[in-house]
């Protein structure tokens, strides 16, 4: 039987390199599926509808909340972000490991609803490097960068809620590490319920025969 896939939450400070890591993970291995979030944030240059995000307005987003179309959502720096339910459930059922690249409030809501999810926090080696990456990206104003750094400081308070912390100082190493964590998680009994039941039932059959 196909075990359900693992729901993987990847969080990290804005500028930690989550996006690049996830992209590389998807290119390298074929067991992953990436959930595309919905947001009310305006698209950045080069971002495409349905690829980086589903861009929408507040009214439509709130209607989605109302009809339970999102498995979680959060407000981040003045904009809504949320995970559409249908895709995630469908892919997990098909045995894919589904990646959600979301911030901490959403991550905690996912852990509550799906205790078997795997929460990974990606961080640069130090704060100075984070600032350097945010400035270097050149996509945000100084004001937005300040907001994101302040938010990073708040988010650092929640790092203990994650199952693992991955330090991103080398992309390839980081991608491999992440894949190893998922591989290890797959072997945990909470995620092998189907297998456990199957072998237990078989063993019971044998035990009966020996009576
Ligand atoms: P950005 O504006 O830089 O694309 O994203 C800002 C933050 O929102 C990032 O930390 C990102 O991981 C998070 N985010 C993206 N999509 C979602 C989502 O569906 N739900 C939640 N809770 N956070 C999200």
C-alpha cells in the first residue's frame, strides 16, 4: 500500500535562502511537491501568477478563509498568506512529500492540525549574513528590509518549536541535509502506521495458526 506523503514545513527568516533550497530540492528529487500559496502581497518583478503565488485581493482571500479553502493562513508584514487545501490533500494522498514554505504562525497551526508534519527551520549562519542577503537581493526598499529584520528577530523566538534547524551556508549541503531529514522522518513509526498495521495483522495470522 502507498503510505501517505510527509507534510514538510520549511520556515526561516526572510532572506535565509529557503526559496533557492526548495527549488533545488524539487529539481534533484522526484518525491516532492511544492504547495503554491495564496497572498494579498503585490507580485515582485518577475513573479508569475500560480508559480510563486496565487495573487489575490483581500476580499477573495477572506472568502477563502470563510469556506475553509485554506489549511492555514497568517498575516505577515501587512499582507495575508495562506495554503490552499485541495492541492496539499491530493498530493499527500498520492504519496508525495508536500512542501509548505511558510512563516512561523502558519507552521504552528500546521503542527496542531497535522501532528505528523515535519517542521524545519532554515537559517543563515549569523544575523549579519542575513542582512547582507536581504540588501543584496535588491528587491525591497530599506523600509521593508528593516521590517523583515525586525520580524526575523521576533521569529527567532519560535525556533524551538521546529523539529530541526538547518544552517544554510552551502546550498548543495543544505539540500542534501534536508532530504536526509525527510528520509529519516519517513522511518518514524508515526509515519509508518500502514506498514505497522499490515505486519501486525500478518503476524496475528501466524500466531492463530500456531494455537
Ligand atoms: P514573501 O513575501 O517574502 O514571499 O513571503 C513572506 C513570508 O510569508 C515568508 O516567510 C514566507 O515563507 C511566508 N509565506 C508564504 N506563503 C505562506 C503561506 O501560505 N502561509 C503562511 N503562513 N506563510 C507563508
